[in-house]
């Protein structure tokens, strides 16, 4: 007989996959953003980042080392926010009650939903890497395997951030504004487009902000993993931020202490 823990997770995963499959525009929207950056915006950086590098290494350094890992992180970041937006919607519509009244622990249900959303986001990340292959972004073949746990770790951290925000925001209308307030500063104040050493040369304060930015460490994990390497500092930071965000989210959904206790919603 199957474990109820496994049955619950598979049910949540099936729901996330069906939602993703039935909402095809969600898949294309997730790819349009990074592809626009890869095909159009990144071309403008060719003379900035690759000016001293001769072909064919110029394209390799610019797109694969600098731009591509950041764009994979962008997919995970948007996917985490969209999943959290769905949580806010489900809470307002009352469907969260169906999930949270399960006899299984609340922390497990929230973590299972988070993991299911991250697995779906990882598929989007691989779809982007497959398209980027035709744009001469071709890391080692083992890198495509090594990047999966990196995407999983980074996605869990960014998804936990979104989950934390969903536990604190009371209205669906407010969440879209908060998404923009969180997404764009996190993306631009990170190593997604420029290496940290370049940030340090430009501004010491900006370098410090980038160094503690959770998104930076997700990007660095992906960047090193694509070349079958591990960045231990980013791994530790990612684990720490994930534990913090997820802990606050679980507290926020606690009916006796967190968001539910103060608003009466979600039960």
C-alpha cells in the first residue's frame, strides 16, 4: 500500500503539471522573457563583455558564462512568484482549505507544493537550455545533468521566497505589485548579467548588495553546475536562505500564529 505522504505529494504534483499543461500561455510566457534577453538584449553586451576576446570564444564567454545562467535563474524566479500568486488566488477562492485540511502536517503540504512547482519550473529551464543550444550555448553534456540539482536548490529558495510573500500578503491585487518590487531589484542587483568582480570595480556598495542577494547565489550555483563544478559558498547561502524563507512561510500559514490567525483566511 502506498504511503499517504507519497500519495499526497503525487496528487499535488499532478495538479501542478495539469495546471501547467492546460495553461500553455504560461509556458510560452516563461520562455519569452529569457529568450528576448538572450537573442536581443544580450547582443548589446557583446562589445562590453567580450571586446577583448576573439571569436569563437567571444560568443561562448558572453552567452554561456555570463548571460545564460542568469536567464535560467530568471525562469525559476518568475515560476516561483507565479506559483505563489496561485497560492494567493487559491486562498481567496477557498480552494486552499481543501489542501490544508489534510491530516498530514501543514509544513509537509506546503513543502510538497513548493517542490512540485520547482520540478515544473525545472522543465521550463531545460526547455530554455535546449533552445539556447542552437544559439551556441553548449556547456559540457554532463553539465545538463549537473545543473538539475542546482536548479532544484535555486528553485526551492526562490519558491520559498514567493511562498513567504504569499503568507504575508492579504489581497490578490497587492501581490502583483510586490512581485515587481521583488523580481526586478533581485535580478538586476545580482550576478545574472555581470560577474561580481565587475560589480566590485564599479561600486563597493552595489557589490555588497549583490553578494548578499539570494538570487546571486542561485545564479552562481547554476553557472558552476553547467560546467560540472560546485560553488560551496553559494550552496551554503542558498540553504540558509531557503531555511529562512520556508520557515517564515510555514509560520505564516500556521492557523494559530501566522497569517491565518490574524485574518481568518485560508482555513
